[in-house]
């Protein structure tokens, strides 16, 4: 790690040779897909190379640090894939649950949502809220990625996301799904 911190790229090759299989095993165990796991390995070692100055041997060994990076990269990838429907096909039930709440009846109603109906409801939102929700749910971007893509501060993207969800919850469309009148 000291060699890597002093910009010796040969050190990365040594670390890769030593720990790539371990990182791949961690990633496969989390994302459950060989191709995606290989991407996680690349991301983890790229991060290691770019952020080697963050390593502090007083907090643990290089192996421990690398496994932590692998774990977090794999969990981030799994979350990204789940939002994009990688594990569940094109099912958008998670969005229905988010919009409708946590009761069994609400989940049952939420399961009936489809993308066309959601797009109609999204048309009622202000542009930034609609765009933020579309990027999150339909393109699988997380809020940090959305803020970069829209060239907005993270706080603004978070604001647009939560305000958009709240407007959708109060919309006539969702109220009809719930079978109640809008207040």
C-alpha cells in the first residue's frame, strides 16, 4: 500500500494478483451474477488506485481495507441492479409500495401499477421532480448519480425526490388506487 500511495502502479498489479479472487468471491456472493461481479472487481481496484491515500494502516491491514471496499462496491452494485429491475425483471412493485405505504392492502393495490399508468401520474409533477423520479425508478440511478447528471447539489436532488413522492402519494391517481378520496 505504501508503494501504491507513492504512485507506483506496479503495486496495484501486485495487490490485484493477490486479492482479485477474494474480491470476486465477495462480489459474486452479493450480486449473484458473474459479469456484474467482474465489474465490481474493476470498480473496487480502480477505487483502490484512485483513493490509496485514504488507507490508514493503523486502522487495519490492506486486506481488510480491500475487502471493505469490495463489500461496499458490491452492495452499491446490488442496490443499483435492484432499482433497475435486474433481479425482478420489469416488476415495479417496489415503486407501488413506496407510493402507497406499508399495509398489505396497499401492497396489493401497488402491485397493479404499470409503467404507463405511472408515467401519466408523473406528467402531473413539476419537471425536476418528475425527472428525478424517472431517473431513480426507471433508469436505476441513485440520488448522487442523479445530482451529477442534472448538475444539481445532492440536497436539491433529494428535495426533488421526496417532494415528488409526496405529490404522487397525494395525487388523484394514487388516491383512486387506494379507493379513498383525496383530502
